[in-house]
C-alpha cells in the first residue's frame, strides 16, 4: 500500500485509526490459518467422497449377481477410473510435498542436484523435511504454525520456474480425457444389457463430460497478462494458498469418480444402500468474511444418494435447509459481529430401501473481520497529555470480549469505552500499548507530547493577534483567549494573565497587569480609554492547557487603533 505524502493527511488518518494496524498486521496470519482450515475441510470431504464411492461399489455387487452381463464391463470401468483417480491424488500429494520441501530447504544449489528433490520428498512429511545427509528441518514453529506459510518465491520456483505447474496442467488434461474415455467405453459396453438407445448413451456421455469439474479453465487468458496457466495460478502465490488450490484438484477428481460410479450404478436398476457412517457437510465459499458481508455455504450430506432428497432433514443452527436432487442446499447469514462464529449442523436421513433412520451432527467455525489499511509512519503515533486519546483495538481471530490490553510508560492509563478504548497520559516520553489474546500479544509504541502551544487571540477560531482595529470594535472586546488552532482533539486552553500597555499618541505609555482572560481593573479602564492613534501591547501572556503543571508564555499581541 502506498503511503500518503501530505503530512496533514498522514496525521488525520492516524489520529482516527491509531491501532487499526493491529488488525492489519495480524490479518495475514489469520488468512493463512483460513487457508489451512479450508485445506483440512477438503481433505475430509475427499475422504468421505472416496468412502461413498466404495460403499456404492460394494452395494451394487449383490445386484450384479442377478445381471452377470453387466458385472464384468461395469466393474472393469469402475476399477479403471478409481485407479486413475488414485494415481492423480498421489501426484497432487507429490506436488504438495514438493512445495513443503523447496520452501523449507530454500537452497537452489542443493535442490537443483539430479534427483535430490525426489529423494527428500520420499523421506519427508508435512511436519518435517529430512535431507539426504540426515539433516532434519522442522516445518512448524514452537506454536505449531507452518513457518513457510507466506513464502512466495520458492512456490514460484517449484511450480513455475521448474515447470511443475506446466506438468500439472498436462496431467489434468490427460486425466480428464482418460476419465471421459473410460466412461464412454464402459457405458457403450453396458448399453445392450441396460437397454439404452444410442441417443441416451450419447446424452449420458455428453452430460458426464459437461459436469466434469476437473478441467483447465482457459478464461484466465483473457483476464490476465500471465503467459501460462502455471504462472497465472502459482506465480508469487503464498505456500498456504497453494495447498487448498492443489487439494481442490483432488476434490474435482474425486467428484468425477463419484459421478461416474453413481451413473454406472444406476444402470443396475437399484442398489443396496449402506450408511455405516454419516456426516453432514458444509462447503463454505470462504472461512473469513468481512463485517457486513454475507457468509454463504453449500450444505450437503456425505455419501449422498438421490433417493435421499425426500427423506433427509438438515438443520443449520436450528434452521431447516431444503436440499435439491443433488443433495445440496444453501445457508446464509449476515456477519454482524466480529470474531469467531460457530455454525452447528444436524441431519437425519432415512434409507429409502431399508427404512433405517440415521443422524449425525457437526460444527463449522468461520472468522468475521473488518477491512483495514496499514500506513507505516511510526513517528506520527502520538498521544497528547491532558486529553482523551481514542484508540481502536482489534486482534484478528480473537473475539472482542477476549482481547487483553495494557498500557505502560508516559503515565499511561487505558480504559474501555463501549467497543473502543480511551488513553490518558501525563508525562512526555514514550508509551507502550500491549494487545492480544488467546496466546498472542504484540507491543505498539507511541510518543507522548504536550498539547501544542495555543495562540493568544481575540477569536477562539482564528488568529487575531495584531493589526489595526476601529476604536468601537476594540473597546467592545471583553478580553483575550488561548486559541488551539488545527488541533483535532477536544481540549480547551485558558489565559492566566497578561500585561497590557497603552501608548497614546505623543504621550507616555500606560501599563496595567491583568489576571485571567477578561479585562478587569486598570486594564479595563485602559481599553475603555482607547482612541484613534493609540497602540496597545499585550505582553507576558501566560496560558495553560490540559495536563500542564505550569503556564506557558504565549505570543505578543499588538493592535493599533484607527
């Protein structure tokens, strides 16, 4: 983000957004965590999909005993596609582990040795990288966080410079084409026994191909200046963002596998449904939303069968969610509060063949944050003595009622007012605010300064400290004020006293001491006696502002009566 160069804009921005940097400095870590949560969710979903495919395959075997002409081609097709998907999943895991290795090792000379990366990948895991000489490189820090979450250079090196992304692109295309080939071959082999017309087979093949999400989206070519698909998807992409991107490809492959197996199982004319384990699934578009935006997610049932559409009951936070024939429904809510939000799911499913009723529960958490901007200008971080210094504190990932704050130095005292904080300071120097929660804390330093010197003037809104003035206007003034100009805080300075000198034309000076801002005694008489040609001097003016222990000497005022 660029920093405003105009000093006043910097000051105004920081006065009202003093600690918004707290959120901005931590938001990237929370986004990284959201990526990991998304990856975990996909891994779980992929396992459930794989388990569902196996359950469907096992469930149709007793029915295939009655249709031996279908058994061989159908089972051969299913076995072949499952083998291809498993190979694809293993390849994706290789790319993921490769990213972990190259980002953790970060040594091009070592990684460029023939076969070195593959050796390290085979010895390593997601938690530790083991070099060929036995050196162990921990992937996580003491808090369990992955160290290379924000790395972009080595992900770019591995996926773009070393052409792994180009290799992946070709692999996606070839896997997609193979799945279409296997589906077409199997469907045609089963056509006669399943009593399907040529038109029906052609439609099924066309539908299967159009519903395959495992594909290279070419729309990037018109929306980006990148030269290749790999560069578009992985150039300067953080490690944490690459993980769910790759896992999604596995998800697309598993979905294609499930689509094919379910279509082929449908040719049997029915199947035994075995729901040994059941979980409601929420597929959220994102796990971190901005305050005011809507959180939206698809709600589905693991191992779903179309027969369940009318026999399923899914609730989110007690609210019924209707499912379509594909087993999907939509839940949404407006994110009005900051922090973590928990979604509780429950589902009841009745097996349409056996009448068996099964139920399950699960929960999902997402984070609500606010949009923020960071301006790195530490010299402008100022607290003023004697006034309220409003401060907003936010710690991404921590609910506002669990945030812990403290203030030290500069006679600092910090109190909470509603959803914000107020800081009072008393001693020039430095003050430090510590903010955090749930095992995290961070310190922020501020300078403590006195309120700027006010201006001795006739007007509290502008500078009127010298010039010429008519006799009537001058005599009508009741005294002088200490004006704080261009100061954005609520503060009021007062005049303690001054020395007034009247110099009549061609006469000796007349002096009077005045206490307070208003004319009194001899000073009031001198003002009343003002005549054209007189000159009035206001000297030794003393003013006092909030937080001052003693008065300040202010500017001299000189007025000539016309």
